[in-house]
C-alpha cells in the first residue's frame, strides 16, 4: 500500500511540474515580441507620414489559447499545488512536534 502511495505521489508531482512549466511556454512570448516589433515599425511609419496615432491600432488582439485540455490541466495543476501545500504544512506541523 505504501509503495502505491509513493508511485501516485511521484506521478502527481511530475504531472504538476510539467503543467506548471508548460504555462510559461516561450514560443507564445516570442510570437508576441515579433508582433510588437511589427507594430513599432508601422507606428514609426505612420508617425513619419503624419497620420493620426491611436494606440489601439498598433496593439495585436489577444488570442485565447485555452481549450478543454488546457483548462483541465490548469485545474489539475492547481489541485495538486493545493494538496502539495497542505501536505507540506501538515508535515511541517508534524515535524515541529518532535
């Protein structure tokens, strides 16, 4: 029974880490930087030509990349994070008694 608990705990911890770090995927940020660079070039071009400048025209629309799988993954990650935090708090209290 104890071995099964360890295996499940290790699996959940690895799953949590994978989901946690996947939230910070760099390719999305690289795409936003490229769009921003294009917007800056367009802004400078419009400024030189004397057009009316409105910041909304140069900001790319935000894309929503969420779907069922990503929402489920985020919920699972948050649940594992909560359980891990509670486990560590309980473990800390248990250790402090001795």
